[in-house]
């Protein structure tokens, strides 16, 4: 398993080697490929190996985006807020279902 520091170093080298603009384009490409896999899934044609591969590619690129824009902490903060809001919405939805 690759530790966080090694990941960051590899991302840094990728950004320095290929440039931020290229990595932004790769991020868009990887997002598109995941979108395609999700569409296939919704049509009943799921390949879990492909889905895992595309999710991994997107997560790697998201981590690079955080590094390019120096947004690790702000992204974590936003995630905490949004996950808390999601938890609240889930509870609210469950309560509505119990009242029916």
C-alpha cells in the first residue's frame, strides 16, 4: 500500500513533469470515463472491475487537483460540512417516512 506522503510526491513529480494544464485535461478525461461507466451501469451493463478502475483514476486526479490548487484543507472542510448536511437530510427523510 502506498502511503500519503509517497502519493503526494508522485503527484508533485507528475505535475512538474507534465504540467498542471495537462493534468487538468487528464482529470477531465478521467471524469468522462467514469461518467461512461456509470451510464453503462444504469443501462444494466455493469463491469465492477472497470468501475473500480475508473473510480481509482478519478480519485487520483482529484488528489492531484487538490495539490495543484493547494486545496487539501479547504476541500476537507467542505467535505465535513457537506457530509454533516447529508446526514441531517437522511435523518429528516427517515422521519418523514415514519410519519406516513
